């Protein structure tokens, strides 16, 4: 049961990060420095998840 809960939390966290990344990519105006850094970090994380 605990492993299912852990998997569920991982999936929810990944979806949350994907939503943030999607909103950053979809922004029309230029990104602030911290937004650009966050976008790059999330892309790296999503790429790492793709290898699982």
C-alpha cells in the first residue's frame, strides 16, 4: 500500500512540474532570469524522467 502511495505522489509531483513547465513555455512575453533558470531545470528533470 505504501509503495502505491509513493508512486501516486511521484506522479502528482511530475504532473505539477509539467504544468509549470508548460506555462513557462507558453508565455508570450520574455521570461525573467529566474523563470528561464526554472524552465531549464524542469527540462533537465523531465529529460531525466524520460530515461526511467
